[in-house]
C-alpha cells in the first residue's frame, strides 16, 4: 500500500510540473529511441544481406590469380580450356563453371536504342542464376554449347522496345563488339531483387542474359573464374581442392590462387555490420547518461522545492526509508515514462522505414528489453543522490524552510 501511495504522490508531482517533467523525459526518449532504432537498423541490414546471399546461393565462389612478384602473363588469367578442365576434374561436385562475363552496351530495335547490362551464362545456367521467367523459357545447355544468338530480356526492356512484356519470338540488335548482331528473344523475366540488391547492381539499369559462349573466345583470357558447388558439397573442402588443382595447373604456389566464397563474404559483412551497429549503438547510449543527469537535476530541484513537505512527513512519522523510496519512485516513473515513449518511437521509426523501402524491419525483443532496463537503471542511479538528500533532511530545519 505504501508503494502505491508513493506512486500517487510521484504522479501528482509530475502532473503539477508537466512541461518540466516532459523536458526531463526528453533525454531518455531520445536515448532509448536512438539505441533501439540504430541497433534494429543494423539487425535489419544483417538480415537483408543474409537473405540476399541465400538468394544468390551460398555455394557461389570466384577465383582469381594473385600474380607472384606482380608480374602478369598467361599464367595470371584463365582460359576457356582451363575452365572446361576444372569442370572435368571436379566432376559433379561443381554444378557450374563460368567467367560471369558482363558488358554494358547498347541494344536497339528499329530507331529505339537503350543501354543495358549483358550477363553471360555458362552450362547449367539455373545453378548460377534463378530467373523468374514470365514469358518463354530459360537458356538451356544446348543453346550455350551451340552458341545460339538467344537472349532473355527484363520485363521493362521488353515493354520499352515492343510495348508489351511478351516479346518472345521478336529480335533485338546487340552491340557486344564493333558490329551489331541480331538476337532472338526466347524469354522475358521479372526482376524480383530487393531494393538493396538493385542499388548494388546499378539501380535501375536493366539486365539481359545470353549464352556466355557468345561473349567468350577460345583464345581469350579471363580474369576470374566463377563456380557453384553442388548441393551437399562442403565449401571449405572444395576450396582446398580447387586452389590446389589450379596451382598445379598454372604451375604456381597454392597461395597465389585466391578463392572468395559467398559464405565468407556474408560472414565478413555480417561481422562488420554487427560491430558497426554495436559501436554506433553504444555512442547513442551516451544520450541516456545525459538523460540521467537531467533526471538528477530535476529531482534536486524537486527536493529543494518540497523541503517543507519532507519536514511535515517526517514530523508525522515518515521514516528515512519512506522518503527515500518516495523520491526514487518519482525518478523511476520519469525514467520509465521516457523509456516507454522512446521505445515506441524507436520501433515506429524502424517499422516505418522498413515499409518505406519495402523491407522487413527486424526489432529483437532482447534489444528492447536491454535498452529499457538500462534506462531504468540510469533513472534509479541518477535519482538515488537526490532521494538520499531528501531522506536525510533534518525535519526541524525542513519545517522552518520557506
């Protein structure tokens, strides 16, 4: 009962000084909302990155040669024959081997011209890229082996050139080299990448897919080799096998063969985002200390203003502990109210930001719990000194206070 009575007194004191109490809460509101928003933003980014890597495929990896002594020659690049040799040596453990050839060139139909990205796909193309085909079909191994002049357009590209998304059977002119060549549209796909992935891939730039064999030559040299492991293949073991095999093939040390996997990149980015989120969250938490100082300041003012009240309560039999609890509860209520409002604002900011960008916001309950618990400790910690000062007040002196 005594606690409820103290809560009523604290609430009455807060209501009597609404503006002052709100300004005191403001530090806690800003601190809590900042911590929750920043940490949740970091968790959301980590979730998005993890999802994107899962969509791309955690079995994806690329290899390149770090030339010894910075000397670049024939053994610093890969050839088409070497890619085929790698596929044969690794057998069914590799679902895909290619060069991931990409060109940013013009495409035209009649008088209409537009710049698009051309991506080449090697045999077993669906292992490298899963396209959401809405018209026509995907490239097949036979198309790639026979170097068929086939192309798959993005829905927006088809609509731009033909006024309809169903452009299957129509032809476009492609300029990969000096000459324009005709390519038959065999499929149209819809880009379902997230806003983040679209930004990383060049924003609104549209992409078309064609056989990589149309973009490579027998005597060409290629900087990197892209592979996708088959399901169930251990990536670490495959990395050791591939780098060892290519080192022997190129007559180099195994340390000169660099292999970067999607799993490693995801772990590195996740670790970096986690650390960045923790550091920025810790900096934002400093504002909680500022809020705590504000609570201490206002409680000291409140103790001074209510000195006579304290004297009367002590004269009527209130113990030192009762006065201490009264002012601690008042500090805790101010802190809790600021924490509650800050939590609501932080979660709302993250959720609204997620809705605006079309992504699922991640707000972990443990983050909210830790932030609110920390704010409560700050409120109690900074409210302790004013409460002790009030509790130790001499009732005789307090009653004489004007």
